[in-house]
């Protein structure tokens, strides 16, 4: 969106200290200065200007969605994003998966003593840019500091609220046998980009995270009257976890066509070398939609406008409740298990 | 409230593992089991039962308050509370300071690999009990796990929303010269209780944190028609920070009478020995209220019903904007400075 690196466009306003000190979390003047000169400067919103402990805003009657996530990704910066853009997009996307447009966000930082303030400033500017892009704003926040060695630079919590688009009820229990399963883009890029950065792997072709807000495609589906029954972003645990969770919660079977699932060529190659399944790798800008089968073509057309790699990948069935089966490329069937535990830790 | 230790009343439901593993944050089956068997069991609410990424609930039109805090207190358990009750009360109280009754809360955990699940269960039950006591519920959550040594057992974020009592506008800019300043209880107990526990100090008389929800006294003030102009809880930085922040934000002077500020005898003695000022020590169940002077007596009567140590401690004045002065016990005046930086780190 913005081709200028904001870290160059806006120099760090705080100059008295170059690193986070324990005193920045002490509740005194130093914390006030950090909040005023760094966070309020980066996030500026009418609610933050009131300098209250909480934000106060007028809302209409409606169906409110609320979602929270803490972000502990390592490293803080990776190809295609950073902990700041991830913390905004991740929570915005959880709201979108409820069918809600984000209204506002809270942001809470746990800073590690010694974190360069320049790093924190880059993260804060990235959060502001991501919030602008997703059409939302930060209205309240919190700052804590922990001793050196008791964190990883910065952990961020974002919590968002938004209103569900009128007349829609989107939930795993809304899925019906026969529903088409669509995917909004190719899978596996976020996890592989973070892994590559962390392990200093050099890929033949660079792999960039898909980290992005999903508000626009979701809202277009809903506004154009597509009968969307359930939405789920394929984050931790990848597409396999998203499919298995929705299968379990809907008490239906799901059948997908492996060849239809879009995987970036570079991601596929690296996964093969490392023995990883791209369907188990986390995404941060990709979701599955369960839609009424008669709306599937219209829905796919909308998704393709936002991402040409969107695809129809399968259907909900009256097969074994909670099971996910894949038609393999050679025409057989295999069960797609949910990952059990840790695959790539700390990817969000 | 509850004399039975809930850890004994409700045995830990998860038995497969005794400690948090990295895999508990991996997005797979182990994370699902932890969420289902521990968090959903402890927090049970209609919204959590939908098993969605976010909570969805119907709300009326009104003025919404939103507040967030992360909790990094060390140690996790202290006389009078624990990180769980603190995480609920702290956020509930920030909403109350906006004049709002809490509607619901999100909870996000950052767990350290190796944390005993028994400890997490005790914390979760304590959160549930505190939420019940404050008349609110947990509707959505998140779990992350970081490697051993990168956390302190557990960090918790809670974010709350609530509706501001109709017709009230409570903010530092609402304070007027002449407003009476009331305090809801004695100061300094939370910080001293945590310090005592952390440093294994043995006090002559035990000091218990004042950690408690402040919804009831605030709502009674508002419902009985007290003209409340501003509320502020005296957490990090203590009463001194709360007074200085409101003085700055209201652009008024504040005058308080040191003899009128209630300090527990044991807290006063220990502070004197350690060279600490109880007005700089954090509280977690104590707030100041700026009320119309003609309502001060009625307001104090209400506050005293909830805590007999509530007191009228001073007034807002047309004196130097942003300054806080104390009439000392021998009749002189001294400026009460905000603490600059760290006094007692990690007390919330």
C-alpha cells in the first residue's frame, strides 16, 4: 500500500533513552512519556486523546463480535510483515471470520527491558499502517515491562470489537451437507516465511508471508448476498486444523480435492525438502468459506477478484462426522488429520 | 468471599500431561484439549460454547467503554489474590472508572513451557470466581506458549467492554475547581503485599492486597445521582500518580490533606522502615472520585458503606494547573510529585 518505509518517513520521537528500561513500565512520568511520545504519536485516535484508562464510544444496537489474540512471533520482522502488522491483521481477521467489520482495537504491550525504542517505533508505525489499511483504529492500550531475559523483545495483545453484518449468522453449526468449501488464496506462505527468516534458510525463490486483512473479501461476500454459512481463517495448524475444527464443530464430514488446493511453487518445493505438509503450515491472510452450493460460483468470482489464487476445494458431506478426507492427485483418498501438537512454534 | 480453596474443590481435569508443553500452543489437538478441558471448563459461558474464534453477542445502542491490561505480576500468588483475580479485577475496575458496568471480558494467556497445569487451573478458577463476583463473564480467549525461560509462568491479558451508565460523562476534563476529592479506601496495601511475598519479608501484622472489584461502589454513586465528574483507580504509581495524572489532564490544581488519607497501620510502619512513601505504592481496589462539592457528603456515605476507610481527602482548585499539593500533618504544604520511574516493578 505504502511504498515508503514508515521508519524512515517518521523518525523516533523519544530521544532521552534508546532502550526500554524497567522504569518505562512503572506507572510514573517515564511511562507517561513513552505512552505520549511513542504510542499516542503512532496510533493517534480521538479516544486515545482523552487520556482515560479506557476508551468510550457511542455504538448502535446490533450484534457485536469480540476477539482477542496475543502475538509472540519470533523473529519480530519477517518477509511480508512484522509482529505489528500481524497483531492487527490477526485480530481483524478473527472479527471478519465472525462476519464483522472491525470497529476498534485495544493494544497491550509486554516489553522486554533492553528492547531498542527504535524497534518499538517501527512496530508501532507498522500497526498504525495495518489498522488504517483494515479500516479500523486503536482506541486504548496498556504497557508493561519485564526484566531482560523474561520476554522476547515484545509480546503484543490486540483485542477487537466490530459489528456483524446485518442478517448474517456465521458459525460452524451453520454448515450444511452439500455446502461448497472455498479457499481465499494459496496456503503455507506465512509459516514458511517465518521459518526461513528464523533459521536463515535461503530459498531459491523468496517466500513472503500472506499476512493481510481479510475484511474486504468477507464484506463483499456478505454484501452481495452470498449465503455464507461459516468462515475460518487457516492460521496455527494451517488448512488441516481449520478443516478438522470445522468438521468437528459442524458434526459433518468434509471432502476436499488435493489438486484444487493452491500451494505456491516455492512453498511446495521447500516443504518437500523439509518433509513438511503445506496443509499444516500457518497462514495469516487466507480463509475457508462454507457457502450454499448454489452461490459457490458467485462467491468464487468475488474471492478471485481479491486474490486470483482463490479456489473451490471441496464440500461438506453426510460422511463420517468430524472427518476430513482428501482426494489425492492419483485419485485415491486419504484422511487429513489435524496436526497433533507443535509443528513450527512461535509463528504468531 | 469463598472460604473453600477452589483448587481443592475442583480437581484439575487434564491428566495426560502435568506441565505446559510447547505443543499446547501449536494450534493442533493438544491445544484444543487444553482449551476444552481447562479453560472452557473453568470459564464456561454461552459464547465460549459456540467454539468460534470470536464471541458474538447482541448489544443495545449506548456508550460503550473498552479497556485492556496485561498482567505480569511476580509472584503469581500473593496475600489477598493472585494473577487471575488481579487480571479480572484490574480490567473490571478500568471499566468502572469510565462509569461502565462490565458486560464481558476476553482473556489471553502467554504460558511458559513447563508451567504446572495445576497452577494454571488454580489461576483459571480464581479468574472465574472473580468474574462471577464482578458480575461479568469471559466470552473469548487465546493461548500462546513460549519456551522455558522466555516468560514467567503465565502472563495474562484481559480486555473488557461495558456500557457507561446512562447520562454520565466521566473524564479528567470533567473535573471543575471546587470538586471534592474522595478516596474509596486505604492506600498502599497491594504493592506492599506483593513486595512482602516476593522478598519473603515477614511483617509484624500480615498485609493483604486490596485487590477487589470496584463496580458496586461506582454504580451506587452513579445510580443515586451523585454528580461524579471523574474516577481514577490508584494502581501503578499509587495515589500520587492518580492525583498527578488527573491534575495534568484537568489543567487544575489539586489540594489534599495528608492526615485525611487513610493508610493501614502495618503498611505505614513497613513503608517507614523501608523508606517508601505509601502514596507511591500501587493499589488494586481503591479509587479516587471527583464529585460536585454539594454531593460530597452523600457520596462519602455511599463509599463508606462499601469500605469504612473511605474518606474525603481534598479538592480541585484554581491553583497551578497540573500541581498536587499536600497539607502536611504539621500544617505546612508540600508538592506531591508523581513517581518518576520504577518503584516496585511487576506489581500488576
